[in-house]
C-alpha cells in the first residue's frame, strides 16, 4: 500500500487523522528491541511520535516523518504478529511497527 495525498485534503482540521500507541522497533548501535511510543498521524501527512501520550502538545516529538508516498505493508520476517513496515519516500530508513491486534494494524 502507498500512502496517498488524500490525508492532507483537510489541512485546517485540528484533530489528527489517527493516534495511538504502537511498538516501534529500535535498531541503534546501543539499543535493540521494541519500544512503546505514542504516534500521531496529522492531516498534513506527517507522522509524529512521542515517548508517552502525555507528551503530545507539551514536548517536541522524538521524530517527524512525512508519510505521503510511503510504502506500507505487513512484515512477517520478524516472527511477531501484527508487524508492519513503513518505507518513507524520502530518506533511506525503514520503520517497523507492531500493533496489538490485526484491526489496530489495519487502522
């Protein structure tokens, strides 16, 4: 699936398109594993994530990634259920996310 530009159709709408907790795979030189993070997908097509839900609006996001044009699909290579990967159009990074259910993963 490729994320289209239709999520930015209503840029003046203050509510995010989607928000909630996901586990994000960490692969830094020091830390490896899954970290629970609070994600907010804005109508502008940008995905923001924070350490905790309470940080939204109070702290700067840990990262902001443009998702328009990104490839998103289920990934079974990591041996966990409800894992999907996101490959943004810009940059050379691949994000791996893990949801708590199939319904949550599809959302």
